[in-house]
C-alpha cells in the first residue's frame, strides 16, 4: 500500500511541477496578469466576466475588430457566456445583416438571427486598413491563441498605453504602448474608466473592462476549454483507479511465485 501512495504522490507532484514550468515561461516576458479563473487544470470561465466581456467587445472593440467565427447562437451555448436563448435572440436582433436575393432578385437587410455570424465592422481587409491608417485590426475570434503570451499579452496591451518617452516623435494615429512589438501601435487607447455601464453593478474600471474582455476572447479562442478540463479530470481519476487495480493484480499474480521461493 505504501508504494501505491508513493506512486500517486509522484503523479501529483509531476503535474504540479509541469504547471509551474509553464507559468515560469510566461512570467519571463514580464506581462501583466490577472487571476484568470480559466487557468489551471480545473479552470472554468467566470460567467459574469464572459457576459460583461461580450458587452465590452460589442460596445468598444466591435467598431474595428471582427469576430467572424462566432455566431450569435454561441452566446447561449454551454461553457460560454450562457445568455438565455431569449437574451441571445434579443442581442442578435440588434444587428442588421444582408440577406437575399428575394423573389425580385434584390438583396435586403433584416435583423440578425441566432444562426448568423457576428456582423463585421468592415466589408473587407482593404476597407479596414483604409479606416485605420493602414493598419489592420486583426479578427479577434482566436487572437488569444495567435499571440504568444495569450490572455496576459492582450490584457497587458490594453493597459499598456503610456506617454512616449521624451524625444520620441509619434506620427498622427500612432500611439505608444509598452507591450506592443516595437512600442508603436495604430490602435487608440480603447478604455477610460466608466466607459461602459455594466448591468450587474460591477464598476467599469480600465482593469475590469480589460479583464472581462480578455476572458471573453479566451473563451472564443477555446470554447471547449471547460469540457476539455472535465475530460482531463476524468482521465486522471481513471488512471489512478487503473494504477490501483494493476498494482493489486500484480500482487496477486506474483504472490504465489514469491511464496514458493
Ligand atoms: C478605433 C479602432 C479600434 C478599436 C476601437 C480597437 N482596436 Fe484593437 N486594433 C486596432 C488596429 C488598427 C490594430 C492594429 C494595430 C497595429 O498593427 O499597429 C489593433 C490591434 C489590436 C490587437 C493586436 C496587437 C498585436 O499584437 O498585433 C489587439 C489584441 C487588440 N487590437 C485588441 C483590442 C480590443 C480588446 C479592443 C476593445 C477593447 C480593441 N482592440 C479596440 C484598432 C482598434
């Protein structure tokens, strides 16, 4: 029995060490971080943060950044912001999409439905660049996965606006950001305190809005994270049970041999 306890202890220890190693890599870049509820083996998204994050995305970021892989229906799905279906329908209905052609061969606009993709701010990349001083606001559906540093990086970037060091001249439409590669970014500072009004009474500080919107982006980049964590947990339990069974079977099978020696 002692051996088996040792074995289980060893398994947990290696898990913890592995986790710490991953954290250490992230820390090296000296990014800002937050107490993300979705990190770690049992991490889950904070529903409140996801719902507030959606609000921040629509009210602040959506005028420049698309999220073309999301549909309004995703907002009501399990593991996500989990708005009720009614709420998600009402959200969708705020947006207009082009549909058609109708019987006369004309395209027409109608309110969006659950099955529609998120409405995009620009018709194409060229228009997006023309409206942003030549820089392209990247699609944010999977941006957390696409940038090294992930959630911490985007969180840092959103809070990383500063006055440029003296002697630096910035062109019009270029801003100084501590965390952007090369420190110059063509995205204006997105937040000021109190910019959005949260329904749940949470105070909309810059940090809070950044945290909420990054949580939302982390979910959109990995909508099945909770499911994956659940499966991982079950797999570990399963392995522990198998280990115990194998251990006792081994004892039993070899017991005769041992006693005969
Ligand atoms: C006025 C338009 C505008 C708004 C509003 C805006 N962005 Fe941007 N964003 C841009 C542009 C343009 C770029 C590309 C900047 C560049 O390459 O210099 C960008 C780039 C980014 C990047 C990528 C930085 C990188 O590493 O390349 C992130 C992340 C980002 N925005 C997040 C957000 C979030 C989150 C919001 C909402 C809170 C937001 N943005 C609001 C225009 C905008």
